[in-house]
């Protein structure tokens, strides 16, 4: 940072990015249906887990939202702070961190892949196309999605510095690599245990559930979610399951009349 003005703008960009990163559609969808996405399925508050729990449409919608909020963060701050050359990089990195460690969710958020993609898109579709090529290569080689954000984030921070010459911005983008690795340590552990889903899950869910030995657990989880969705809304008196009371006898009606007279 050259001066106090740059520092103030950096803080503002980080604040915007982090705030938008805290908006987590996967968590909002799950709480609307009566459960916490972080306690179901893979435990990740992101699109892939929601796709497993709520279906492909919900998963794609969550991914699109997470991509969009990161792109918006970058573009908004580039427009608002044109004098700060690393405004976009700061906002994008902060959005990724806000998604992974949201204060609004007790610092337990998603894993940042969609937000990383949205940040890259904001710097140009050529950047995204090159990064997508890297991501696809990693995915085809390993067949595990968890390696994609780790490798792509490391690659893009270097690529961005070479292409733009803004090494300050490249370092800011590179700052998200260690947190992304930390967020995926659980996935890597499950790979060694044989319990991590491969990308094959998208077209062969049953096969992957059987391979990992998680079929029974998955069915139990989905059953719990269905029961939560079908449960009555106890905040709405019209949905209370109250038994029908029998009609009063003539003696009870006479007693009520006597009580009214006494009062």
C-alpha cells in the first residue's frame, strides 16, 4: 500500500467482498426446509451438497448465485475505487474468504469453488477459459472435485500476475490458497479412506454411494430431510394437529350457565 488512501480503499473493498460472501444460498435453502446443510450429506454449505440433498436444479441455482456474488464483488469495487489498482483482487479474495468463513454462520461456510470461478470470470472470459482448462485437466486426471479449487486458485494467482503485471493483486488472490487447502483437508482424508465421492456421482450417484459404502447413510439423510419438509409449521396455528373435542353433555351445558350467573 502506497498511502493511507489505498489502505482505506482496500479495507472498503474487503468489507464489500466479505459481506457479499456471507450470503450463502445453500444454508438459506436448507434452513427454509427445516435443517442445516452443514449437518447433512457432506457437511459442506455449497452447491454440490445441496445438489445431493435437494436435486440438480437447487444445486445449479446455488452455484450460479455463488458465482454471481463474487463477480459482483469484483466489478462493484473496480467501479467504486478506480484509483486502487487491486480493488477487484481484494474484493474477490474477500468474497471467497467470506463464503468459507462467514461471521453470519459462525465462520463455518462453504469451500469457495464457485466464488473462485466468479472472481476469475470478473477479470475476463479469457482468464476463465484458461482456468477452466486447468480445472478440467485436474478433474479428468484425479476425478476428485476437491483438487480443482486447490490447483486452480494456485494457478490463477500466478497467471494473473504474469498477465496483468499487478503482482500486488496476484499476491492478494494467492492469499486464499492456504485457506482453500485447509477447507479441503477433510476431503483428502476421505479419499484415503475410500469415502470421497468422485465426479462420477453426477451421472452415477448409486454407483458412487455403493463404492463409498455410504448408500444406507445417504438414504437415511434423505429420509430425514423428507420428514422435516413434511412436518407441520408449528408457528402456524392452522397446521396444529389438535384432536376434535366431543360435544358437551346437557349437564355440562347447565354447569356453564350456572358459572355465567355466578360471574
